[in-house]
C-alpha cells in the first residue's frame, strides 16, 4: 500500500510539472501602479514604470508563450473593445446608468481577453534591477507571441504583490531568418540563386552564339 501511495504522489507531482499552463484568474493591477508600454519593444527591452506612490519595490518578470490562435483571438476582442470605446464613450450629458453600463461592457471585454491568457509560472520569475524586461530570442527565427507578466513587491512592509500583463509579438529581423532546410541565411540564398541564374543565361548565350 505504501508503494501505491508513493507512486500516486509521484504521478501527481509529475503531472503538475508537465501540464500546460492554464488560463489565469490572477487579479491584475487596478490602481495603475505598473505601466507597461503599449507596444513594448521586447528586443531592446521594454521599460516598465512603477508609480512613485508604491514606494521602494522589487520587480520581476517572465514571458509565457502563446499560440497564434490565442494571439489572434485576444487581438480580435481588443479591437472590438477599442471600437466600442470609440463609438459609445459616455459624455457628460449621459446619466449614471449609461456610464455604469459602459463600464460594465468594458470590464466584460477585458475579462474575456484575460480568460484567454495563461498564468505565470512561480519558478520562472526573473529579477530586474533597472525595470527592463529583456526576452532571450537567441536561436528564434520564427514569429512568436507571448504574455509578458510583471510583478512588483514592496521591499519593506507587508502587502500583496501587484501583477500586470501585456500581450507582445516578436518578429525576427531579416538578417536572422534562416532556411529551415539548410540553415543558410535567406539573403545569401537569394544572392546565390541570382548568381546561378546569371551563369545559366551566359552559358546559354555562348552555346547558341
């Protein structure tokens, strides 16, 4: 019986480490303590801003990869939200009920977007001493999509951590794109093809001169 019990514990732990990251239910920053750039340039390290009112803090971050379907679905809802904001933003003449309905609609859009996104992994946090959040793109030669998670904790005193996230896209530069079959740089492949083509034309003209 003890062997079966230990085996069950082992299997549960193994599943915990191998299961995919599920959609999160994390409460995000509602007091605008953390600001992530609207279009963070993850290659040159986006700069995260933390409100001075929060006091001294430690900042950590991580990237969680998402597939294209999730990325596209997130951005579809984001576009719908922005269209709704542009069309139905309440004016000063609107009554309190209209404003309440507007805020509830925006909250529903944001909830739907967040339900698509995976949570962070507690073991994957990286500390940042200068508020930059670099992504290691070494060896990545295809387009990738990520959720950038940011967390801040107070250096002194009690208080829960504050979380914020953003969906980001990485596209490798042309210089880094390689042929999947040969590993040769795409630019050199193109130049080589042009050279071969020119040689064929010259040879053809000599034969038929």
